[in-house]
C-alpha cells in the first residue's frame, strides 16, 4: 500500500485516463502549452540578466544600443576596485551571519504561531508580519535614529541587528505556510507508536518542512545580501555591495562595472547552486521517499476519520 | 530542542491545553528582538510624527501632520494610483505563480529542483540593476520595439505599463515560492481521485488545488502585495512622470522636503492599513483551512 | 606637482606651530621651503560627498602624498539627503555641498563649523567670485572651501533638433512632447520654469510665483519622458533615443559625442544658472584628525586636483593657479578663466525659500 501511494503520488495525473488518440493529442497540446508558458516566464525572469551580461562586455559605459565593441576592461576595473572588494566582503559576511540566525528565529516563530492558540496570537502575528510590510526605507531611518538615541555606534553590527529583525519574518511566513497544511495526526500517530520527541522532530517534522527551510535559507541570504534601504542608514562608513551599487548610479563608469560584477556574481551563484543541486540529489533519495510516504499515510489516516 | 519538546507534548493531550506556556517559551527570543529592534524605532518614528516642523524636540507637539496627510487630495490620488497598479501586478503574478508552482510540484518530476533553484537564482541580482535593464527592453529603441514592426510604441516605458510589468517580473519569485511550499504539502493522489470521479482540470483547480494552496497564496500576497504598495525604486526608474507611487511620496517627503512629520505620519497610516490587510488575509487563510 | 604639495604641507606645518591650543599630532616646524614630511600627518577622515568627490583617480595623488591618512567615504545622493542623515545622527568630518543647493543651509543648521583661514593654504588663490559665493563665508567666518563650478543649459541631439535651441521655452516646444528630459532637482526645474515664464529674479520668487511655476510644470508634465537623476541616466536616455532635448551640463554633451551621439550644448537666452560646490568641516571633528581634514581641504583646492576636474569633467575651477597648468585649449573648452563672468549667468546661489521650492517640486512630481 505504501509503495503504491508513493508511486502514484509521483506519476502525472493524466495517466489515470485510458489513452485514446484524442486524449493523446490533447496531452500533446497541454505539454506544449506548458512548455511555452515556462519559456515565456523564464524569458522574463532571465532576460534582464542576459542584457546586463551583454552590456558588461560593451565598450561603452552607457546602457543603450548600439553596442560599441567588445571589451573586458570593465572586469579588470572591477577587479582593481578596492572599495568594491570591501563592499562585497562586507555584504557576504553580513549575509552569512544574518541567514542562519533568521532561519532559527523564523522557524521558532512559525512553530509558535501555527501550533498554539493563545489570546495574544493575532497581536504577535501582526508584530511578526510588520517588518515585512513597512517600507525598509522608513525602518532604516527609524533604526538610525534609535541607535543614535541610545548611543550605539553604527557599524556592520547595527546592520546585522536590524536586518535580522526585518528578515526572519520572511522565514516565518514561508515555513508557516507549510506548517499550516501539516497534519498533526502524523505526529500523534508517531508518538502513539512509541517515537521519542526527538525522533518525531527529526523524522516527521523536519523532512516535511525541509523544502521550506531550504527556500527560506536562500531567501534570507539573498535579502540580506541585496538589502539597500536598511544598510544605507544603519551602516557606519563601511559599505555593503548594494550601497556601493546605488552610490555608483551617479558615476557612469561605475554603472558598467556594476554590470561586470553582477555577471560575475551570477556565474558564481549558478556554480554554487548547481553544486548544491547535485549534492541534494545524491542525498535526498531517502528523505524524499520518506516524505512522500509520510504524506501518503496522512491521507490514508485522514480518509478514515 | 527543549522548546520543540514542549511544543510536541501538549499536542498529544489536545490542542488547547498548555498552549500559552509553550508558545511563550518558543516565541520569547523572536518577540523580544522584535520589540527592541523594531518597535523601538517605530515608537521613535511615531514620536517624530507628532512633532511640529522643523523636526527637533523643542518644536512642540501636534497632530496636524495626520490631518494634513489624510485630507490632502494629492495623497488620495497617489494612493489610488498605487493601489490599482499594485493590484494589477498582483493579479498578473498570481496568474503566473499558481500555474508555475503547480507545474513545479506536480508535473516537473526530476526538473523540479532545477526549476526551483533557477527561479531563486533569477532573483539573486540586486533589483536596481535589473530594473535598468528593463529600460533597454521596453524603450523606444529597445528590444520589444525592435521585434515588433512599425513605428516605436512609446507607452511601453516610462508609463504605468512599465511599472506594472517590471513589478510583476521582479516579484514573481517571491510569489511562486510560498505557493510552491504550500502545494508541496498537498497529496497528489487527491487529484487522481478527483479525475477518477470525473472532474475536469477547472473543477480540480477550483475545488482542490486553490483551496489547499490558499495559505500559500495568502502568504505570497502579504509578502509581495504590501512591498509593492511601498515600492519606489521601480517607479523612479521606469515610471516616467505619470505614475507616482506612495513609496516615492514618503521618500520625497522625508528625504526631499525634510518633512519628517508628514512623512512619518503618512508612513504610520500605511502601516495601520497594511496590518489590517494582513490580519484579514491571515484570518481568511485559517478560515479556509477549517472548511476543508 | 610635488613642489606645490610640499609647499602646501610646509604651510600647514608653519600654521600648526602658530596655533595656540593645538590638538594631537602636529608636524615639526621647519623653514618655508618644506622639509615637512606629509607622511607624518595622521588621522582618519570621514567624508560625505557626491561620488565624484572620492573618485579614485581624483584622490590618487592625495592618497599617495599622505599615506598615513585614512579616508573613509560615504556617498550622498543630494544635499538634502546629507542633511537628513546628519541631523538623524550620522557622523562625518568633511561634507560636500553645493552653493545652489544647501551650503548656506548647512551653515545655518550648524552642520558646518568655521574654518581657520590661516590653515587654508589655497584660499588666497581662489577667484574672488568663488570666495564670495553665498554660504562660503558666513557670519564673518569661512565655512566652506569652494572647489568647482559649472553652468546649466540645454543639451540637445543636433541630428533631431536641427535648429539649435536658444531659449528655455524650447524645452516645452510641443514638437518634442514626450521626448524632453528634465533633471530631478527642485532648484533646476523651478529655475527653468520661472525663466520660461519670464519671471525676473527667480531666486527671490515669492510664494505666488512659486505656485505659478508649479502649476506650469504640472500642466506640462507630459512634455517630459522622465525626470532623470545623474549623469549615467541622462546619457543613456539620449543615446537610446528616449529624449532629444533636456536640461543639462556641457560635460554631458561632450561625453555623449564620444558615444557617437551628435549632442550639443546651448545656452538659453533667459539666463544660464550656475552651480558651485565645495567642502566644509563639521563641528564633530576630533582634534587628532584636524590636520588630516585640512590636508584634504587643501588638496581639493589645490591646482593639481582642480586640473584633474577640468580635464576629466570639464568642471570650472576655483583656484586661479590652475590656469598656469592647463592647456589653452582646455581653458577655452571649459571656460576656466571666467567663472561667473559668463553671459547672462545667474550666480550660483540658493533660493531664498528653498524649502518652499523643494516642497513644490515634490508636489509637481506627485501630481
């Protein structure tokens, strides 16, 4: 029973219908419509990136056609720019600190909000959601005034502090969405069957929210790295990468360097994510199966009630 | 891990008992941080909003900023523009995000991880840089006009159209991911049962997919819709002169005119509106879950 | 180049000896022909400036001469933004400002502190017209060292706009509807509007006139493709054909020609208005950094640094000695010898009620 559920869960829905010529044609059209749809979506998503890569080798610092000739000197310029180096390093360090903290805080909060009913819940939920909805520009300025009031020196630490507070609600939202749909029945079943709490956590809950955790981690890192509004106001005199980018809007040469450095960053990220992908694939065989089986059990269990 | 134990134990005996204590343990750290590092600055901001102009403490207190802000017809006009542009962009994103998430979860098979990761990758680049690229795409002599024959279409760029398109393109990732996460928790065998019972894809969507993915959809909306209401970068770069948005208004009031009072007041008003919206969406999401 | 700088450093050394309550590190006294080692000057300077102020090429010579001065930089998008940040608590030592934007305001708000003239080695070499710009001197003291200046006029694509424009009203010509550009700075936009409407003495406009200009700009908003900020944006707008005529500066036209766009700069008959920028010191400078701050201020106003600005950005300069270093062609190209003696020039000066201008421009953009 378990394996059947697992197989059927991964098979496409269409195969449940006995194939006839008409259906095969329809499924062809459907497949191709899906492909066209995906093509357009990814075109829109990556188009701007491709354009910037194109302009990063353009022998001109103006972002307009026609192209003036190929050059790599923007890349060498980027290489030699000390301010840029410092900014990048700062951004990476900050993001590497912010992301794990947000993951922990956000998951705790998601648990707290979805699993318990207590009178203050709507208020807490509102408080948690608030940093996501207030313009970061305002949070940044308010944070600056706050730090000044309490005589805290502005530095990367203040940036980290405010970024953490503004980013962990994102993790809460993503993990919370998945926890919402989670059937408590499984947990109770597991406990009834004699699992310890640690085992329940490790084998049932964590695999279930693993995709949400992974997505949140990536998002938290990205948000922190790309954050401009908060960093600009809570930084001392060190720069982070987005602050450097914005400051370069007034300097045409910098715009072209930004294209070059963005291309490099994107390539690095492609490499990193591909490696992560391969790594996950190699390891995730077992976990994925477990998740599906657990899901299947849940349906079976809830179908009985 | 101790807090997680506390979380699980009461579940066995029924949901309501021990709820408060368990929640307190788990939520203590996050909530404290929020109060200190978030509410603190907000309180200061609120304080600024009642100071008379110019904004220093010796000016005296006043509520006039609020009355000015709420009665200025210009603000209402900007609010309306912002609202309809953001809503249009949100609808477009949902129209793309829901099918995309569905495909990734149920149809993609081995490509799922690749699609997911590339979706995330697309968003890695600093937003301002990408928005400049849209100028090249939508411009008078840009890529779209190069592809489409005839005289150049000028309303593609520096117009509300440009803002909507760019906003939609910028936030697709954040729309799709929460919906994806919610759909992951749906058991695909339900769809097979539906098909066996004779339901076409529309009924399946309406009765199964959307309600089950609803928490994800609402989270996506909260995550994306509200930032769009306060966005100013996009409108600055591709909006031209005719699509001024609320985010720009607040920014200009504070950084342009130095009118901290009006800017803070306006901002707090927007915060209240956003909180109301979020609570509403949250309640709707929960309600929906109980019904299924 | 070395001789001038060493002389400057020597002057600092001499001045330091003369200072009664000196702070921190003072360079040893020595004779007038500098055997002072600039590398003995130490300190940290926190500089808040437009990004051209810390352009690496521009400051390369400074970093070389003063290897022991640590420079931390932060860029500002506008004078308003700098004021907003500083009033909110942001700490800086040297702050960039422009006379036509907020220099006087910075004096009045205490963001600038008075400078010691005896420590400003290049002060006496500055054009008198620069020394007397509003905000440079205030309440009998020197608060800001003016460094560069330029003019504002009309930049146009000569291939499309075949008749050279002669008036600000040409920006509002219906045949360029939707193809005109305007810089997103309150003072610029309102100046242009006022001059187009024929208002005399726009700097001293009263509220009714401001409202008039405001309404005029709102009515003609559709004339403009967009309000641009910054050099990079206006260049790409011209090059991609989005705009064919705009408010702008001579160096914009020059840079565009190098991009293959036949752009030219024209002066409007109603008047060209001028910008002038420089640097001042905040009251928060720690005593041990004072020498470094003056070193920087003197560097900015030195002929060598000014020559760099003239060559690279065609800025006009403040130090008369720069003319000795510049080629005749450059002098002519950038009008180096006659800042503010230009035809029909409206001097760089902040409007009387700048806040009202800025507020009105915000309304124009929002409408």
